[in-house]
């Protein structure tokens, strides 16, 4: 069993059973199902490595929990069937490190929790190693991009070149253009030496990959 401690805040007994059985080989697990149990857990002074938090609970919601946990040394992940953009944005504004749709396949859930915890610990320890981040991006994006490129090539070869107005051919051309943009941004990120952030929507900061210094 991993030494990482996961605390699940969820009121559905069925969901708790599924999560516990799925994740107990990876994490040491504790649970809360309402406000009282959550507050009692906090009073014990335990600081889990990561929280998995439902939004809708009987007498408290996930957003209030995020407010209570603000500034704590634990990663926080929202796990909810409610996934409209406003709720997701609010969760991140209140300190969530990821937002996962409920239900999610077990392997994907494990991977998302693992990566959230990994990057949270890197940031928490002030050890943001650009080369490590670039290596992770290269590993998880490089292979899918290569596979997409191969499939795109196969699709193009299967259509006669004279069918330029065919709807399928037009769709493939748009896909090809989008794919080329993804590859360009992917390569720029791999080659970036010094992260430079610029303003985006709603005063958010994003990496500038266009070379404008």
C-alpha cells in the first residue's frame, strides 16, 4: 500500500464503496460523509496528501470545503457529476487542483489523482523543474500526436485527390490544420527555455509559446 493518504468526502455509500475498493491498493484512505465527520477529521490534525471532494453533500458543499481547506498543504480534487463551466471555474478559483467528472473509469481516476499529486508536490516544494515538466509533456502528448499523424496520413491516402469538395475530405483538411497547430505548439513547448507568462481571459496567466518577448 502507498504511504500517500487520500481523504474522500462523499455522502453516497455506493460511491464510497466503489472508490475505496478501487483506490485502497494505491492510497491509505479515510472518509467523511457530512460536515460533522469532516470537521472531526480536521480536528484530529491529520493532513492527507490529497482530498477527493464531492460538491453536493447533505449539510455542506464542496465549495465551502475548499474555502475551509484554503492554504492547507494538501492537493484538492473535486469529483462531481455537475460539470458546467461556471462550477468548474469556481472550484479552481477556490483552490481545487483538478476537477474530475463522476463517474470516471478507475484507471483514468487513478492517473488523474497521481498526476495531480505529483505536480502539487513539485510546486509545494518549490522544485518546479522545467526539464521534468517538459519530459512529462513529451511523454504523454508525443505518442498520441504521433498516432494521430499516422491515422491522418492513412485517411488522406484513402481518399481520391480530386475530391476536394467532398465533405469528408474537407473535414480531414480541417483536422489536418488543427493537428499542425497542435504539433507546432507541442514543439515550441519542448524547446522553451524560460517560461514567460502573458495575460489571457479574465486576468488568467498562460505560457507564451509564440516567441513574443
